[in-house]
């Protein structure tokens, strides 16, 4: 753990509205959905994931609001699989954090040396002024491996699943990697604004150059209430409302997609149940519609037994779900490592925040990109089961990739 002078987290209510994305800018941290969430700037501490609870507990708190997300908070975008040489296992405790909850309460928290002079509330809530940045005039979009290569991996996966038998590999998620290169650096604040406009119901996020708009909640803990909304099973949007409805009905009626979805629901429910005094999920999945896709989703909600586990403990137990990995977990991870052909890094990991009381929100890191300077790395994947068709799966990845490619290449 990084040591330093004692820290104080001082939280105060803000009476006027806050634009979290504008306050975070292109250099801060952000997790926001429908204008609800947290944003931060600066770095008070950087600590490893397994040290963050102790680091937050060591911070003195002046917090009359005592709401989830107030007081000391840490943000992280954690990898799909932690490896010995992984550089993305850190979480950042910002110097300033702004928050807005679903009831409209707004606040700002400063985190710094306990003896530092207090800063003016009005000045804290002003978005940083930034100079206009030029838009790219030339952009190259290049698949790292050919579509044919990826389709061959899908065929290999279906063969492995069919050969595995009832207790073996049932699903594996295969991803594709795309590189985007521009003639000038990408403006991350502009990309986030484009994503928020295009995907208003998604979690718009940014941590250390990793950004996106995820539709999927991995886990949320607020006091003793725990919520998850796993997604598995996807089709494109239609060309008209009637076409949309037809595709959604086909998604709900598909044995393949419903089976894939149920694997994820069962895993999430069975994982959370030992911590809960009560837990239930919707009897039928719903169809969540975003700009270019429709997903099967099921809300899982319950009450945690006391003492309630931290959201970090719940996140670590749930991740990776079958929606981004496959099932059984170890078999799917081994197949991915042997066949996918690249290191996922933070794609299909988790992104979110935790406060000093163990409350927090983590989304699944999909519809995302690593954006550094003039280069962006975009990844999207699909769940493969025994009867998956390689060309249909390829087409679905193209639609998923468009979420980030559209933001990156928009003029």
C-alpha cells in the first residue's frame, strides 16, 4: 500500500445540479447511468484491489450525509483475469469526488491531507476549462485477426462443447480485437459525451484511458440491499417498431438464447444466495433495448445478512460471469486462454467504485475501448454454445463493436 500523510474525506451537500461527465472531463474517473453516479478528479492514493478496503478505512471522515458513495471512495477498472504482470489491479482514491443519487441528492467530497486548507464549495463544482481539440481527419480501423480466423475459432468452440458431454464445457465467450488509429489524439471527454448521448440507459465509464458504455450491472450494494442484472442473449435492433418487436419476440422465444441466459442467472443467484437472508429474481427475462441492440436481462435482488459483505467481495465472487466468460468458469477460461489469441486486459472485467462502508456499484466492462493518444483498442465478444453458427456470431460482434467504433469515427 502507498503510505503518506493522514487523509480526511470531507463531504458536503451541493444544492445545484452537477454534470458528472463534465466534471470528470477526459482525465478523471466516471461511472454514471442516467445522470446518476460518481465522478472524480486527481489522485489522493493509488492502492491494489486487495488493499483498498484497508486504505479507505484509514481515512478520517467528515460526512453528514452518510449516503452510499459519500465519504472516502475508490474507483477501479479491473481486468478480466488477473495475471502476475497485470498493471490494471490498482484502484484510485480521487482528490475530489462528485455524486448524484437516484433521489436527486448531490454532493462533493474532498480527500486530502487532514491539515490542508478547505477549498471553496463553488470552485470545487466548476467543470475544468479545456481547449478545443482537433477532430481526426484520417482514421484506420484494422481487425487484428481476420473474420475467417475468428469464425474458425467459433467452429472449434462448438465442436469442443458438443464433445464435452453434460458435465463439461457448456458455453465459451470468444472476443475479437480491433485497432483504431487516428492522425491526432482522441478526445476522451468528447467520446464519453457521444456515448452518453447514444446510450442513455448504459453505464458510461472512464478510468485511466479505459472507457465505454456498458448495459450490464454486475452488482450493486447499498446498505443491506444487493442488486444484479445479468444479461446474456443478444439480437440487433430492427428497422421499424414492428421489426424491433419481431426480433425481441424471437429472442425471448429462442431455446438457444434462453438456455444461455439461464446459465448466467443460475450462477449469479447461486453465488449471491449464501450472503443473503432473502434473494429472488424475475420469473421471466425482459428485453433491454439500447441504441443498436436488444439484450435478455433479468433483475436479481435481495437483502444481505449481517454483517454485510463489501461490494468488492461480492464482485470478486461473481466475476467473471458466464455472460463474458462461459461455463463452467475454469473450463471456459482455459479454452479462452488457449484459443482466443490475445490478452483481454480490462475488456470483460469490471468497472466501478466502492466507499468506506462497503457500498458500491460495478458494471461489466463491455462496449468499451482502451484509448491512449492516437490509438484505441476495441473488443467485443459473443457467447458460443453447441449450436452457434459462426457467421451469425460474427455478424453479432460487428453490431456490438459499432457501439465504440461509431463514437471513435463520428465526425
